[in-house]
C-alpha cells in the first residue's frame, strides 16, 4: 500500500493565522516506511535552519495505484556562476532560451526579490507578460503528491554526479513534476534555506539547470515561479500541480511515460 505524506510547518502559529513558513515536505511512501518518514518530517520541522516550528501539519492519504501518472526525471546540467549577479544573469538567459519573454523574466525576479518573507508555495506567472495568474497571494501553489519511484537508484545516480542532500533530491523531483505539466513553460527557483544558495531553472526543453549561486549566504528568502502559457486554464493547472499523483522515473528505470 502507498501513502502520500505531506508536511508543512510554521512559527508563530499556523500559516493561515499569519505564522512564518518554516519548512514543508512531500513524499509517497510504502506503508512499511510510513512511521519512519513521518518522524523524519517532524524532526525537520523542529530543527530547521529557518527556525523551530511551533505549528506542524502532517496529512497522510492512501494512494490508489490506478491514479498514478509516471513521468521522466529531468536531466541535470551544471551552469557556471561565481557570484549572485552572474547566477541571476545565467538564470535569466536560460529562462528566455526556454521560451519565457524578457518582460516576464524581469517581473519574475522582481516578484521573488520583493518578498519580505518566503511563501509556502509558488507563484504562477504568464510567460509572455509576467502577470500573476493565480490568486493565492502569499500562499502560492504548493506542488504535492510526487516522489521518485526508485529511491535507492536515484540517490546513487545523484551521488555519482556529486549531488547530495535533501535539497537537490527533492527539488529535482518537484521540477520533474512541474515540467510534466502541459501548461508550464519553465520554472525559476532558489531556496529559502539561509545556508543553501544554489538555485535552478527547470523546463521540459532543457531539463534541470543547476545554478551554483542565486542569493547571498544568510538570506532566508527564496521563492519559486512557474511561468505558464498565456492561455492556461488555472483550475486545471493548479489541480494537476496540487493533486495529481506523480511518480518520477529515473533514467535507468524509465520505460513508460503517462500522458
Ligand atoms: P525550498 O527550495 O524548499 O527552499 O523552497 C524555496 C521556495 O519554493 C519556498 O519558499 C516556497 O515559496 C517554494 N516551494 C517550496 N516547496 C514547494 C512546493 N512543494 N510547491 C511549490 N512551491 C514550493
């Protein structure tokens, strides 16, 4: 039996009561690994570098196999950047190469840089105008119900490329689900963990483009933007991102891609 496990945590009360977002996590796990994963999420919420959560919500739902879609893991490429300015310039160029208009790229950066504190989800922007398309304000759209199908092989493959730690493990799975959404042109992300300065641009066209530095060390504000095709149906897009169960297949075990 499989379960979707989702955690969100905040400090100063629940998110909806104005609490500051601390951390979140989403996994799809077998019943035999449920307790271990729930415990790890509690630990993460109470020992995060953004602060100690005093509100933790954990949601566990059984997954029916017939509802699972399978999508491929995005290939990883490594971009070069020696400082924040270079990192952001690379991200801007790659977003435009993936099909996001310059004005939308500029507005996307402005949106993240204008945040006083991190959101718990992502902003959806029109890839041609940069206008915000969702109405979820500071909550944003939280991508959930996804995981890697074969965790052990995945972790080994990542480690062989020098990619270790939870950040990249989770971000690559999330980016792969986001890129599988038919309305998404590209994604921009950098972390809200003050000690993790790496970011990425994700797209179906060019995969997961890892950028070594996107913000100054110690800065606890990060964000995510999904740039969408201008005529995207919001209800359908948000439903896919928040509710469709997706398992990501690594390169080796990729045999079937659900449409
Ligand atoms: P992280 O990469 O986990 O440090 O998150 C960076 C930012 O991405 C957060 O501040 C949120 O705004 C956003 N984010 C994190 N997790 C998700 C998610 N599952 N779905 C959508 N946006 C997310």
